C-alpha cells in the first residue's frame, strides 16, 4: 500500500491512521491484486495475509508462522511468494501496534501490561467482538 505519511508519523502520533484503517486498506489492496474471488475466498485470503502481517509485525519468525500451514503446500508457496511484497504493510502494522502500546504507557500503564492489553484488544477486534 502507499500512504501519504510514514510509519514514523503513526508512531509519533502525527497521523491518525489506526488498525481499522489498515485492515480496510489491506482488504482493498488484496481485492485489487488477487483477482476475482467469491466473498468467502476474499475473506479467507484477507485473514491469511493479515495473520502473516501481524505475525511478522510482532516479531514472529516467518518459518514458525508457516508451520501452521505445513499440511497445505500451496498456501505455504502463496505466503512465501507474497511475503516480500508485504514488507511495507508489516512495518505500518508494527507502527500502529507500537502507537497503541505507547498510548497506554503514556496513560501510566506499565509497559508489560500495555503490551498485553493491546494484544487482547487486537484479538477481540480481529474476532469481531
């Protein structure tokens, strides 16, 4: 994706680009680049790519992420081929998560608790709760 601001702008709160914005934009990017798919295929593809971006943005090793899909070689090939094209998205998602953590720390939440709170908030948002 292309933005008119940087990941640093997000981290330093110079841009109001949040997780919902990122997820919307990623969905649009995938619809534009992955070709025609039915809605269920679009949802599965989005969830798969988003999960990869989140794993990488939270410093998980790519090979460890792929282990969950070891039973599905075409999915592993798809993700491996897509990974280099997601680098900017991973950086931006990391910046968004960092800003969320910093907001909590600046509100006097201890860092470890802020990290845990953002992880829980993120899990609930992704689950649609």
